[in-house]
């Protein structure tokens, strides 16, 4: 009989999270956008990270923020200027969407970045992941944020047989929601740690289960 997912057991869920967070505290990278809770700065980093490597974003992110230090600066900038600041990052539609999102924040939300996921999602170019990331990383709300790294970890750790597509995605969001704690700072850390595990240990190319902090709780590892 296949073993049940640890999500069915609250204590195991807590154990998974505890081990994950302990590992993240020791091995998580000190990335510059992890040092801020400014929602505008976090939005910029998340949009850049969508299709660009971390090392490149660490170079571009501070430079872009120097040119457009606040959401008001970005909203007032011309498309040409924003595109020039984005030069080298590629996928220029992201820059244009970011500028349009900034304009909506200034005109419809008095320059204050919305906190609620549903409102964040209504901004141009902001999907489910980015909305969850801003809610969690800026406002420390107990919201999940599933990017490709987190999706891979959740699929491997809890539901290896989840199919691709909308129904599978919905199930993953439910899994993530159960995993993210209510406490704001712990919610922030859990989302960051899941991403970091997917980026460093449970990667698309290789599963480094032998050094993985949650190998005892992971369904894929248990059934190997
Ligand atoms: S034990 Fe292996 S499969 Fe499971 S999360 Fe860790 S690296 Fe991924």
C-alpha cells in the first residue's frame, strides 16, 4: 500500500517545516531582496526573477531601483526610459507591464501597493505566483507562492502523481496553503525556504536527496 503524504498528519507537517526552516537559516543565500520588505522593491525583484538568473538580477535590481526609486518614479517614467533601464534583461514585455502596474498603483491605490492577493492579481502582468510572492515577502501574509522551483518540490515531496494542468495546479496550491504557517515571519521564511530547496537541492536536473533536510518526510525519497 502506498504511504500517505505527511500533509495528512499535522505533526509530520510541522516536522517538515521545522527541518526546512532550520536548513534555510544555515544555507539560504543572502540575496539583497530578502533584506527588504518594501513591496515595490520586492515586486521589481520578482518580475526580474521570472525569466532571469539570480546572479544577473543581483546586478540589475539595484541599478533599476536607483533609476526608479519608488513606484511613483516608475509610474511617471516614459516607456522608452524603462525599456532602456531593462536593457540586457530581455523579455521586455515584463518592463512594460511593470510600468503599467506602477501607474495603476499610483492612480487607483494612491501609490500604496495593495496587500491582498486578489487585488495584486488585477495589476498588469501579475499572475498567481507574483501576487503570492509580494503578499508573503513584503507583507508577511500567510499566502503561498508557487514558482517552478516550489512546484517541483511540492510535487516530489507530497504528490508525485499529481498530473500537469489546472486540476493538478489547484491541488498544489492547496498543499502549499496547508504548509505555510499563519505567523507572518514564519510564512515568509517557509516560502523562501521552499524556493531555495528547489533552487539548490531538489533541482530540475538532480535530486540531491542524500543531503536534503526533508528526506525522511519526502514521499519521493521514501518510496525510492
Ligand atoms: S528528498 Fe529528494 S526528492 Fe525529496 S525534496 Fe529532498 S531532494 Fe527533493
